[in-house]
C-alpha cells in the first residue's frame, strides 16, 4: 500500500486555482453585488461629502481678494441679467 504524502504548497496552490475556476462566476456576482452596495452605503456618502468639503475649502482659500474686483462682478451680473431676460421672454411667449 502506498503512503500518502502531505500536499506541497505548489499542489495546494494548483488545487486552489482549479477550484476557483469553477466558482469564478459566483464569486464575481458576489463581488459586483458588494461593490454596488458599497457605492450607496452611508460610509461612502460620508467620504464623498468630506472630500468635496475639503475641495471647497481649498478653493475658497485660494481665492485672492484682488480676483473679485468690480469688473468681474459686473460681468457676472450682466450675464445673470441676460439669462433672466431670455427666461422672461421665453415664458412670456410660450
């Protein structure tokens, strides 16, 4: 009777790879389900809010006082007037 030798690490790895090929579809479906749920999780939303809060703070700090001069504000207000005029005309005739 032949003695059974313990499996070598190489044989164990080969068995693991061969077993994973047969269950790869089930594993990938579970992985996709997990990733889609983590997209809408509470922790994910907190992370996004925290990220955008930091980006907003950096941009507010980077605005220099001389960038907000009167000419820039006037151009911004003129653009607003044009948009509101177009909206008024469109709602008046439609």
